């Protein structure tokens, strides 16, 4: 009974389903035991019980390639929307407008919200966006639009942001309107794997801690490349697993199990490494691909979030926001454990969409014709 209960609860999504499966599992197990105890034609009863048990609570569905995978893409989309609908309010009250890690130099003392803004600025600088400021930016997985506003103030660009959460999209627009950026920035509910934008639309594609939610990383990078303008840049900052060692084809079973527990709480599918993102970027013909590992730069963040959860108004907010938010909070120590074990990495990948020769020549020509004309050099002095 215990084993069936554990099987059931380890493969189910929410608490109600877990409880139902637990009861069903127990009932099946009792039927099987009873059949055996009373010497009934046991093979039939026992086989049926086992069949029901497997179909109700498959420990690993046969078409699932990794124990990390818990939900179908559709279940994920709904779960992510619900998770952020219910948790964004409390996060904003306790942490503000940015829903991502902070950036810390060694032993640097700083306010954690400042560290989150530093993360945006450092990632833009690292990627080289400062050298070629974008005129239009797409924020993929925009949360409540914190990154979009920091970037728009920095470069004076226009922009769009997408999220799966209707609450976040509304809040992102309201905060941008209030900040006087409402005309420049537009937010909407849309799926990053099927974006409602024309090809070649934006100079900069920004994805801060949303890639880990994407069940199809290939489709994710394909969509980012599609909507990026030729000559434009893509920046992906994401939770990654460690790179596989030579000869390894997958993570260790205990690593897979740890990620599975994180995935259940944060509505994540199977993870990939930063090298996988780089490989996908290359598959889609992107150029100037660079990656980095900032795990050491962010490791002070989770302990700070955990401490903040113990403030009285955070605790109250947590209980008000419901089960998924509480479960998310309880899993936070696992992120620290994953980082300490060298399994969980904070990865960055940037790449440029190549311009065709014609486009590059046209851009250079317009840069030359719009450059201020210099006076001719003075004639050489007479001998
Ligand atoms: N980038 C924001 C929010 C990070 S939280 C910030 O740094 O503040 C992750 C975000 O990814 C959420 O807004 C969530 O809705 C979004 N997201 C996850 N999967 C998505 C998908 N398939 N399409 C669009 N947005 C997605």
C-alpha cells in the first residue's frame, strides 16, 4: 500500500490528484491482497489490479525519455500560467518587479534588488548589446516586465513582452504605463513556442530565466531566431544542468531525481546544458555564439530569498497565495543543493542572426551616408 501510495503521489501533479491516486492505489492493492488471501482465481484479480495501478499511476510512462519529465506540454502551459498568476503578487510585494537571480561580485555587499538590476546590465554588457544598442526588443517570458523597463530606459527602444500568465501581462502593462513607458512597451499573453510576431521583427531578443520552462528547447531557439532581425542579437539566460562529461549520455540517476523534484514545484520540463543551447543556436545558423557560467555570481541569491520568506508578511502572503506557491517556497533549498553539487548551473548564451551580404552592404551604405561629412584634410605644407 505504501509503495503504491508513493508511486501515485510521485507521478501526480496537484494535491487533489495525488490524494485520489493514493486512494485508488490503496484500493487496487487491497483487491490484489484479498484475492490472494482467499485463494480466488488470483491471476485475474491480481493482473487487473496491477494493470489499473500502472495505468493510473505510471512510475515512468514508456514514451518519457527522462525521469525529469512529469507533465505534457499542455499541462505545463496551464500549470505555468496558474503558478505565476498566483505567485507574482507576493513576489512583487516582497522582491519587487524582477523575478530572476541577482548578480554578485565576490564578497560584494549589496541590496538584493540592486543585484537583480545588475544582472540585467551585466548580461547586456557581456553579450555586447551596449556596443550596438537595439531599437526594438522582445522580452520572452517577461514576468511583470521588469527587464523590459530597465532595457527601454537604458537604450530608449520600443519593445514587446510575452508571458503565459494573464495576471503578469496585465501587471507588466500597468507598471509600464505608470512609468511613462506605456506607448513604447506592449505586453500580452502568448506562447514562446509559437509567437504572434512576424519574422525578422526585433533587434534584440531577451529571455531571462524563461528557457527552463520550455518543453521543446529546439522550437524555443527556432522561434527566437525567426523573430530576430538579421544582424540582431539573442540573449538567453537560463537555469541549466551541468555539461555532460566525455562519454556520458545522461545525468546520474540521483541528479535526475533531484531535478525532478525541482521540476514538480516550478513547472519545469527536462533541463538542458548551456552547451545544448549553443548547439541549437548553431543548428539554426546563428553566429558569434558565446556561452558562460555565472553560477558563482548568483549563489548568494537563493539563501536571501529563503530568508525573506520568513518575514511575517511573506509568510502571510505565501499562505494566501495557495498550495503551488508554498510548494515552490519549500523547494528553494533544492536549488542550493543542486548548485553545491555542481548540477544546477546558471548559464548564458548569446548569438547573432547573420545578415545576408546584400543586407550588410545596405546597412553599411546607410551608415556611411548618414555619417557626418568631415572637412577635407588640409593640403600638405609647401616644401
Ligand atoms: N523574465 C522575467 C520573468 C522570469 S519568470 C523576469 O526576469 O522578471 C519566467 C517567465 O517565463 C514567466 O513570466 C512565465 O510566464 C514565462 N514563460 C514560461 N513559459 C513560457 C512560454 N512557453 N511562453 C511564454 N512565456 C513563458
